[in-house]
C-alpha cells in the first residue's frame, strides 16, 4: 500500500514585519512583557492586497519547486484555513486558479489551528487508498483583520502566513500515523463571535475572543496526551524522535508540552519568535524553516502536534 511522503516544503509570508517595538506604539505593552509571556519578537502582517490565497500561492510554488514539480503534476489540493478570502468559492479553488490548473479536486478544511494536521491526515488517506499520487497540502491564514488591536492579551500573539508541503505516494512510510480529536464543550474558551449563520451583519466589528489561562491548561493536557498516544500506538519511544514540531501558539505552551513528553529543548523546532501564532500555517512554516536551514534531514522522524479553537487537536508522526 502506498503512503504519503513529504517531498517538498514551502513558505509564504507577508512583506510587512511588525516587531514588538511596533506593538508598543499600539497598546500598553513592552518587548520584555511579550517575550517573557509568548516568546514572540515579531510577526508578519498582511496588507490589504495580500490575501490568504496569495500567501498560499507563494508557499505552494516554493513547495512545488523544492519537490521538482510543476502545478500541473498535482492530483489534488487540500487546504486548511480559518480565514478564507471569501465564503465561496473555497480557498483551495482560489489557490488552484492562481496556480493555473483545473480539473483536479480542491477543497478546504476548517479546524482552526489544527487545520493543517487535519488536511495532512485527509491527504494521506487519499494516497493510501490509491485515489491520488501527488497532493498539495497547505495551511494558510490572514488573521490580522480578526484581531482586536486594542487588546494587548491577544493582539501580540497572532501573525499572517502560509506553509505548504507536497505529499507524494511512496512505498516507504512518510506519514506514519495521524491522530485527530475535537471536543465542542470548550467552544466558548476561544472563538470568533460572528459568521454567516450568526450575527452576519456585524462580522466586520467582531474580534477574536480568548480565555487565555483556561486555553493554556486544556492545550497542554490535550497535546501531551495525543502525542503520548500516537507514540504508544506505533511502538515508538521519545528517544526515536529527531524533531518535535508543535503548533507555534507561544513558547510557554510549547515548553510545557515538551516537559510532559520529556522532550529535550534541542530537539524542538520553534518559529513562533519570528512568525507569531499563524494558526493553520504554523506547523508547515516551522517545518519549512527547519528544512531549509538544514536541521531537518531526509530520513529523520518528526512528531507534529497542534491545538486549536473548537477545541480541536491532533498529532502526526512523519518520516522525512
């Protein structure tokens, strides 16, 4: 049975960089306060002309180039995002148009920050059942329009960006296993209050709402449990993991989860300092960063884990 193997990675980031010094001009905060509580030093903020699909296109073309492929070589596009350019057509179709290809399936999944892992899992299943051999998997977000730029507890956290991988059929396991979870009883701890079916006329006035301390507690517990479970299921020990790539929410969650797994700090990929929390884009952005700077090498074993509004969470074991 064929399995999905990552053969190319790519990133797409807005041109504008907003540093913590820039944040000090907007709200009552400081570089020290932000660094100590989140680990973030800067984030990228999209312009009006930069959209989720345009960032995704850049990431996609970079991933395709790394894989030695052209857009026309793809069999499918699966995209994870919470912030599509428009309600319909779906964001993956808009990306497909930007890539100049048609006919192949293109669809979007929305599971907040866990969207990329959901998309990766679904794409791998299509490859395993033989319905596709080359799939573009994207996580992309433009969160900045949803942020309350007067609320220092949330506005310092988020950034815009996109990450992508090319998943190709291979006889050797690449995506070894995935575990996906959700629990809607926590829906009021992290949410955006408006949508088509609720308060639609006030969408432009709505902002991200979060109860940070409660989110932290559930996130660390859920991420630790999902990671341990997938390792136990596959008979893989912590020492077998070459790199731990968690969702880049903030360094406190990352390090607390790593401590639960007894994962040494030198094996954690961290990009939240450069990108902030980019939701669905955070794992593929961190992956691409570590691939391109030479840390992640072919054949190494990766543990990815993510947590998002819903709550949704999950883990993936991937052999590069």
